C-alpha cells in the first residue's frame, strides 16, 4: 500500500485480494480503510477496493456481501 502510494494518480483506485484470508490480512485491510487518504472502501469479501478520489467528500465504507450470505465460504 505505502509502496504504491507515490505512483498513484489522484483519482486512482487500488484493488486488494484475499482481504479476509488471515488475521494479518484483516488487520491490513482495516488499516488501509482507516487511512486518511482513502475516501471510499468497498469490501466484496474476496477483494477490497479503495478510492482516493476527492469527489467523495466524506469517507465511506461499504460491505457488499457479508459472510453470513456466503455459506459456501464458511465451509473452507
């Protein structure tokens, strides 16, 4: 995340894979979402999307599909 930030365009997005894979990935995702530069974060369970666009005036976070709606994920 920090390594990529200097190369990111002002309207850029980042995509993160396996954000719920492990406790470390969960913590990393929470840290990224809390970063003051992140304006929008979207948790799609398998992937996370973040936007740095100033068009989002207020910081926003969305969870599209919570685990309780994906019972097949709980089996693995």
